[in-house]
C-alpha cells in the first residue's frame, strides 16, 4: 500500500500535481468529507462497499504523500483518525482565542482562505489577519464584527454573533 | 403563425435547446424553467418555453396565463402542423409558451415517434432559445427530452431525497446516452458483457467502463466516448439556506466527474428567497415582478455562467 504517491493519488485527493503539503492536506480533508458516510453531496451515489473502498483509497493516497514528504510518520488510518480526534478534542477556546478557533474549524472543513474569501467576499489577507488575531492591523470593530459573523457562517458554526462579540471584546481590550 | 415562418428553416440557426429536469418533484424545476425563459428574453433573445412535464404541466399558471386553447396534443394528433403555431405570446416580451398539459397527460406513454416529432419540431422553432420543462422522474420520456438538449439543467434542493433522485436521474441519463452509441446492438452486447464481469475487470465505477471497452473493442469504445463527451449535465442547487449548503452543487459535480468520468458542472446556486413564493402567488415570474430579488440575481448569474460556457465551446 505504501510507496511513492501515484498519479491517481493526486486525483483521489482532488489536488493538482505539485500541490503543496498544505493543499494536499486540505484536499485530503475535503475528499474525506465528500465521500464520508454522512456526506449529503454523495448521498446514495455509491454502494456502501464502494464507499468504504473509496475512503480506503483516500487514506492510502494521503499516507503515501505523508511518507514521501516526511510530513508525518507514515500514519496508518487509525493514527490519522487519532490525530484528528486529538485535534478535535483540543479545539481552542473560542473566548480565549477566537481567531485560532476559526482557523481550526476552517482546516477541519478542509477549506482554504481563498475558498472562504470566495463565499464571504472578504479578502484572504484580512481573513488571515483575523485568524492570527493581529488586532492592531484590523479595521474598526464594526467591520470586524461583520467579518467574523460571515466567516463563522461560512464554516457553519453555531452562534456566529457570539463569536463576533468575543472577538470584538478582545479587540477593544487590546486598544490603548 | 404570421411573422414566425417568414424565414425558411435552412436560413435560420437552430435554437439552443435547454432542458430542466432533476428527478424529484417539488424542487422548483418549473419555476426555474419559467424564469430561465424570462432571463433569456430579458437579454433580448427570443425564447420559447415548452411544457413537456408529464405529471403536472403548469408553466401557464406560473406565467399568469389561462390554459392555452391548444397544446402539444393538437400537434401530436395532427390538428396543427407545427409547434410554432402553438407558441402563444406571454406577458414577457420575446417569450412564448407551448403548453403541454393536456397532451402528455392524455398520453400516458408517448411513443418514440411522438418524441421524435416533438424534438424535430423543437429544432425548427423560430427562436434563439427553447426551454423544455421535462418534469420529474427518470422515465425514458423524461430522459430523452433531457438528453436532446444542449444544456441539461438538473435542479436539486439541499435534501437527501433530492440528492438521491438527482443521482438516479444522472445515472439513468448517462447510461441511456451511452446506449445511443452505434451500432446499437453491438454496443449493448459489449456493455452487458462488461457490466456482468465488472468485478473481475476491476470496473468499479461507471468511469471505468469506457476505458475497459476501449481496451477490448476500441471502435465501440470510441463510439461510447463520443456519447459520454456529449453528456454534460449542469447541477443547480435551489433553495440554499445555510452557508455550508452553498458548496453542495460544486461537491456533487465533482463527485459526478469522478464517478462517471464526464463533464458535470455547477454554474452556481440559488438561495432561498421569500419573494419567490410571493411571485408564484402573484402568478408572475420572479424575474419579471421582482427583477432585483436575490432569486432573480442568482438565476441571472447562473444563466450568465452557462451561456459563457456555451460561447467558449460547450456541447455541440
């Protein structure tokens, strides 16, 4: 199963050949979501056996990339699942770091900043500064509030307004 | 009809044929079809809506018209000679309607010859665009109208039942299209042989079928590939309410490209818009009565994306 990534592996992860590790990781998350059991977008498209085979193919492709790029110690699917669970269980506290919280959710959805930007019409650089909580570089609170709500909605988060309020509270605290 | 038959057919360019289907009833196909017609007419094109919905033709109602006195049944029973004679003006400039209600309801299962006559006549309609509302289901009649179109729109709503019916519809359409390849008997035999032995041949998804046929019967494989390349359904997700549903159409198109190996695309989605229900109450197309509503803007965007795709070399 392991060995070097094959041309089919790029297809399986839905990324163009030569994509960066980050893009491959995003592709991996996206494909796992797309072909996963609870996915609306592929509901009834495959028989269960074929779906399992597809998911196994996605895992195998991801493993070969990880091995080839030395990104992770050639995780098997249980290790990948464990790593993801760990990531899930250590989601940052939205009150302490709302930006990191947004970033963690975006990565879990396998969305790039550009994809979020395409939906929200907020510039990717601004989204990036929101995630990094670079408070001194952000526009006035009234804009930030709207941005955070849009961003959180795009990620399908519960209570975008609450998150925006926490973000603005942090922003206001940081100002002289 | 005067004014519609002045140019002889060979001087005219055949209209661009659109079909609106998608398997499930109640997802907004007819509303989409009616407003698609309005959008094209508002661009300054001439358009004819043809109501080919077997189950419940009601485009006339959506357009606020009384039931037209004559319909497709008059054409099929040869009381009128051409579809053009049936096309009645609507309240929208440039948009005409061919009602199908009584025709196809009377006719539980229109014969192959009937479908062929309708499709031949559709190509002769003096218009820039013809839009067929093919109705719900995936029966051969519905599929044949859909497959005849240059642009086949599959309307979906973000619900599992709709996604399921849409995939059933796309799968049925794909296989019906492949079975049109010539020579038919040979194509059928080769396809059957391959599907029966798909496990041994490692044919795991429809996309693996044509490469396998090309390996064993190159000529049949090429014929199948030509058909598959002409199968380019367009998925439009209607009534999107939440941000995470916005990607559904793209995701479905990408899953279809992967699964069937053919060029399924998604030109956009249409959000849920309360003004739409209001327009249906008013019995006027939303694009006419609320031209700047979210629905109208989204639908125009979808049309723009599809037509620019046609200009840069869509299906021929």
